[in-house]
């Protein structure tokens, strides 16, 4: 899979991580507002302006009871664990421990079944799930979210997956054309050029790190390889300049893509729009 995304994790309206544009939010019967969230319209509205997929588990009281027993038994065994106990008590505790292990396995099975039967909401809609497998329910929900959050993801039509492909984009003699005789990735070229034009007006130095971070976020979602590949195509055409230590970089430099992606290279290499001459003004 070419595009892989990290996502934040949220359980019963409590966010555990916040490092991404998108969030997986699972609502269990433990949630304070679980009753309110039984209304599909409420769930659709709550996801309409955000960037999360909401997975509402069905109400299974037995699972909650088993979870409580699991937690309490685990705590009890931890407290009672001691080598000074009589053989009889140790035997009882071992039996309780075995029962708790089995209970934990049963809970995992029940939870997977609940996820498989869950209702899924994202971007103001109830998501139609095609394959009711627990893992696939989450994948389909997140995929729907990605497609709607990263609306310019498809601008990179010929993807880049290796450093070798990026190096080739820097140096190849011609670029692939689409059915309209436009360069493949033309929409992506325009996006980068427009952004560089805006940044030039503020006199900001644009590092490779800045470029990658910009186009990894909304509404792009481009991979690091895709962003560097599109930039390499622009550099090849003479539309942008890749610079290092105040001088233009030789695009045929061995291992250039690897150098750009290195820890130092991300901050030491910069790009800018190339200066063009308007022939009409001559």
C-alpha cells in the first residue's frame, strides 16, 4: 500500500494521542454520552466538521461485566501473589489466574464481534461497510475518512515509492504525458509552484523538511516520496531550484534523494522558484 497514515486514537471521547490529521474514535457502552450517540443523526453531525471516524459499538452489557471481573481479578491476584502462601491457596490462585486468561481471550473475541457489528460515521455521513470483518470495518472507516480529508491526494497520479525513482525524476529526458498531453502529476506541479510563490512573498526559506510537512498535511496527504518526486520533476524542468550552501545543486549528483532525506539534508537543502525571463519584455 503506497499511502499509509498514522492516526490519533480516541476512546469514549478521551483522546490518547494527537499527532495526526485524522482520528479513530471508538465509542463503547461505557461512554458518558452513549445513550445520546444512539441517534445516527447526532453521530453524523458530530463528525461533519471534524477529521475523525466514529465507530459506535453495540450495547453489550455482558462484555462490560466480564471486563469488570477481569480487572478486579487481575488486581486481586497481584495483591495476593506471595511465596509465603500455603500450597492450597497457591493452587486456588493459579486456578483463578487460568480462568482470567481464558476470560481475557473470550473478551477479545466478543470485542472483535462488536466491532464487526458496529456503526461507522465520518465526514457527516454513515459509512456503508462492505465487509463485516472487525479489522476491515476499521480499515473501511479510515479509508473513507482519508479520501474525504485528503481531497488532493489524487493529484500525484504517478506515484513514487523509492529513492531511485526520485533520482530518475531529477534527470530523465522526458516526462510521461496524460491523455490530454499534459505532464502526469501536472495538478501536483501547480500546487507546489503556487505554494512556493506565496512563500516567496514572505521571504521564507523553504527547506526540504518544510516542503514535506506542508504536503503531508490536509488537503494533500502526499507521502514523502511523492512530494520529493514531484519536486524533482519541477527541478528537472527548470521551474524550481534545489540549493545547498547557497549554491544550486547538481541534479545528477549521486545519491541525491538519499541526501535530501537524511537528518541533515532535510534542513540543509532548500528550494525556491526558478527565476524566469518573460520573452515579451525583452
